């Protein structure tokens, strides 16, 4: 039996989809607080001790396999270190792992703002867990001067205009869940490449629910046409994947048409 411990997420892993892709074996047990700490913006979220402050986040029950996966994704021990802290969950103390930036990362990243896709991912994760006082729900301070607008995704601005390449506008209307004109379902499992850009596209998905494909567990979600086109480019170039039609099993049907990004 795997040794069970806990992990406290205060950044993008608050988002259920992102955590589900990175640590699918983890159990989300709900909101928690880390007293006498605060979140600091350093390109990505960092946490530091701060008397009288509180960090709202999400507590996961994890095993050794999930902890090893988190180490890889967080860049431990070069970018993030991890510490054991005491969180408050449902009114009682729970010891958990938390990732904090190393001194080198702090020196390199101090003063850098969150990418917009990352801020949105963290904000939506906080909202989904009812974290009313989470740092990512506060209004973002304006940037002094004529700083360029940050893209929603690298190379893709929020209004759909990209740098040198025409993209469909991401603010398209979402298709109806029962639409048969085109398949908008995507099956995602542990083999799906996980990086910051792919994760930000997947975070736009809707109606995520458990599903299986040939016995392999995963999730099926609805994506916009824009999201599929973005993934086509990202995964074909970076991960050598192609979009293949499949039929997956869900609670309501055994043969739901969906797409899956398969290895070439």
C-alpha cells in the first residue's frame, strides 16, 4: 500500500483539471488554509512566511507516486523546494507538503508578473473550490507606463489576433453538448502531454466527466473549435501527436464519439 500524505496547492494545481492531468491518483479533499503565510507573484506563485496572513488553497491526499510526479512538474529541487507545513482543514491541523521557490528562482523571478493564462487558471481553480479570499480573486494591479498587453497564450492575444499568424477568435460560442454537427469531445488520460500552454488550453474545457477508453481511465470534456485548432498545432509540433477519432465509455453511454491525441 502506498504511503499516504497530503499536498497543499495554492497555484495552478488548485484547478481540478490541471491537477487531474498531473496527479490523477490524488484525492481532492477540499479547501484548506495555511496560516502565517502569503502568496507572492514571481512569474508563477510562490509562498513565504508572513505573520498574520493566510493562504487559501486546496488540499490533496497523495501517495509516493503523486509526490514524485509533483517533484518533476515543480522542478524540485532546482526551481521549487518543498517543505512540510501545518494547514487547517475543516477546523483541524493537517500536515502537508507545500512547494516554495528556491533562492535562485527568487532572484531570477522577483518582479515578474503572472502570465495571463496562468492567472486565469489559478483564479478559476480558486472559484471552483469556493475560496472567497484567495489571492487570485483580487483585482490585478495596473501596470505603470505603456507596458505591452500580455497574451492569453504565448503567441496568441486575447482577442484572437496572433503574432504573424491568423487564429480563430477564442471567444467563440460554445457548442451545445448534444451537437451532432461536429465532434467537440476530447478524451484526456495520463498520456496526454502536460505543459503550461497545453494546460491553459485544456482549462477552457466544459462538462468534464470521468470516462474510459479500452479500460484506460481518463476524462472527457467539451472544447471549442478554437481550442482544438490550438492543440493541433501545439501537440503536432511539440509532442508528435495527431488527432484520432475514438469512442469512449461514460456513465451514460458506452460509445461516445470523441477525439484523442495519439502518438504517431
